[in-house]
C-alpha cells in the first residue's frame, strides 16, 4: 500500500496501474519503459497541465467534434491507466474506440477489448482487416471501417512511425505525448504534451463545454492553432523549470 501522504502518491499510483495492466495481460512489458520515459518528462514539465497543453486539449476537443469519422486508438497503457475516462470521451465526441498495439498479439487485443467492454464501452471497431500502407504487417493492422477510413485519429502514446504513416494517409492525428521531442510529438497535427491521466479528462471537459457550438465557431477554435508553437512552448517550459531548479543551489 502506498500511503496517501507520500509526496509522489499520484505518480506511484499511476505506476501501480501499469503494473496491474501487465498482470492482467493487457499492458506489454515495454509499456513499463514507455511509462518511465513519460514520468521523466512529466517531472520536467512540473506534473501539471500547462496553459499550452490546455489549449491543445481544447483544440483537440473541437477537432474531434468537427470530425466526420473520428476514432480513438487504445493501447495497453491507455487501457490500464484511463479505461473509464477514455470511454467517457469516446461517447462525448462520438468517436469509437479501436485497439491498436505496437507489440501486437491477438490475445492481448482481445483482452483489452473485453476489459473495455466490461468497463462499459459500447462503440468499438474490433476487426483487423485492413493495413496502413508503409508499415510492417502486424503493426499495420487496422479496422477497415475504423482507423483505416477515419479522418481524425486520437492516438495517446503512439509510436512515431505509425503516427507518420497515419498522417501520410491524410488523417488529422492528435497525439498525447509527454515528450515534446519524440517523433510522434513532431509529426502530429495537434500534440498534447500532458500526462494521459490529466489529458483525457481535460479533453472531455472541453468537449462538454464546446458541444453546443456551431460548426463555424468550432472551426474558429481550430483555425488559429499552431502545433510548432505548442512544442516550442513545451520545450521552453522544461528549460525554465530546469533554470529555476538549478538556481536553488
Ligand atoms: P517516437 O515517438 O520518437 O517514435 P517512441 O514512441 O518510440 O518515440 P516510446 O517510449 O515507445 O517512444 O513511446 C512512449 C511515449 O509515450 C514517450 O514519448 C513517453 O513520453 C510517452 N508517455 C508515456 N507515458 C505517458 C503518459 N502517462 N502520458 C503521456 N505520455 C506518456
Ligand atoms: Mg512516440
């Protein structure tokens, strides 16, 4: 048991969820390493949703509401960390979930689907009958009616190659990635540099606020957005935090 007053309670509890995910067979062991890399960047950005992350989350919500065929991609870390929250977002923006794994086995795909369904997911794409061009066979598998024809895909913690392949297919890729230097962060149209545990509830909150807006008003929110600026602000945040920390000694 991790005591609630432990200074790193939130971070340690998140780690526990990933460990649980591995025990349940829904998260890969490589997922542990990905989480560790994410934690390191979260530490550097101050473990909070910054102003630029909140802006990207709002733009992402608007973009998902505007999309004709939005899909939310779910991997083993997402399924372990935010199963209930991702289902809620999926319902709010009418974007079905699709399990999409980097270290893909059909057994793990099925387990994640069952876990999400038990948690209440109703709207899911569960076939793997199409291939994303330009990727190795297993990593390329997607649903013909899902990610394959989606116009907008939310990919929390996506691998850089697949992010690029989806963008090359003409899709709007929205990534959640704490590392502003990753290839995923660099190739997405909208990069949310925030922990998935904060990002998904934030996008839902914005989606609830924006749901009543007209098409034009939503487009206005998306229009002025500049992703290069988001990444540069994220890197600047890290620089500022490091400078202020180094000044302490
Ligand atoms: P690239 O995008 O350059 O190909 P990668 O995808 O190979 O890098 P991984 O470490 O495999 O890099 O991917 C995990 C990514 O997810 C890392 O960039 C990490 O910062 C990010 N990440 C891990 N856990 C979280 C989390 N809880 N919330 C948000 N981002 C996270
Ligand atoms: Mg990545």
